[in-house]
């Protein structure tokens, strides 16, 4: 089966996007992982399938990590899919649904896409953690980092606050923390340096993907956890290796994320060339 695909990214966090809204596609976790492989597939941080919208959504977005596991949220991919849905409808707004919930999105006057990522979930069972714990101060450490805060943005995040981001060996400590026993579903691990109350610098070891140039849900979790700690305001610029996102944690608990999207290229793919 030969079908079109689109390669998109948000600040370098890149996606292979397939459109299954008109007809189902034979996508399995194994096939998604094979296509996501950067050596033998197209390569991407997350593999995205657009499916028919449900329960008031314009589109359902299914998210696969490069290891084939399914993710509940991806902020940068949400902006990309919302951009495609808006282009199809001619509207300036779109509602994207994932397995974690509905994400209303809109195009701002500067052309960036803003997504309502929903409420930050702060309870230990909502993250989730393996046992009851204070999500503002987790008993977790690795070489050079300790005392993270945790929350869920539809997927689990832990945020370590550090004085010097550049001094950390993230490829070494990231996998250890992602698979820590306190996270029964593993976790996305953020490392943040507070530059000012309205400016945070962030790097994220993503669950199932490793280091990426940007992580939208991670930027949201970082702002929430920094504000909870009294280290930032409730609105800030979050600078990632791929660029900046603007994050706001509203008083009603919802987190807004705004940033750019881009299409790198389009092409055709033979799904039968990849193992099912």
C-alpha cells in the first residue's frame, strides 16, 4: 500500500504524519517503530496518525513513540495536526482529540498555533506514581540532580531544577530516570535552568524517544512545576534547543502553549515495505 505522508516539526521536534481520516491504515506499533527509525525508516521523534474526529473533535491524533509505545500527549505534534485541520477547513481554530482528552487549538495573529493543553494533573495517582508521594518533592535523584517535581499533562513528567543545564550528562542520566521504579508508566524527564521568573531554559529526555530538540508537553509541565515551587511566574518563555515556546498556566488550571509549526517535506511511503 503506497500512501502520502508529511514530515512536520515544531521547533525541530519532528513527526511523520499519516492521514487515516478517510480510510483506515494498517498501522501497528511495530510498523510505526520501523518507520520512525532514523536509519532504516523515514525517521522521527513521534509517528502521528490522523483519524476521524470523535466527540466534537475535528480530528483524532494517535501518537506513537519511536519504540512503538503509544503516547497520550505531544504538544508540538498537536500544533502540527491542528495546523493541518485548520488548512482543510479554512478555519482559524480546530479541536484535536488524543487518548488523553480534547485539545482546543487556534491560530494567533502572528501565525503561531496556540493549544489549550488542558489541566495540569498534580495528584500522585494522576501522574501516575507507583506509591503515594508529594509531587512537589519526589524522593528521586541521579548523578548531579535531585528533588524533582512531577505532574501530568496527559503524560507523566518529572522536572529537575538545576543551576547549570550545560553541565549535565543527559544521555547518561536520562534513561535511568525515565525508567525509575517510582514511574510505573515511565516518565518524561525535564531538566530546567531558571534564567528569570519569565524565562526558563529546558532540555527533555522524552519517554520512548530520548533527547529531542523540543517537547511541548514538557514545556507545559516545566512551567507548572516551576510556578508551584515559586521559581517562576504563571506565564513564561520556555527556551528549548530547537527554539522558544510561550507557556501560560491559567488560574483555572488549564495550560496554554503557543509556538510555530513547519512542514519539512512530503512524499510517498510503501507501508508493505515495513514489518507489520
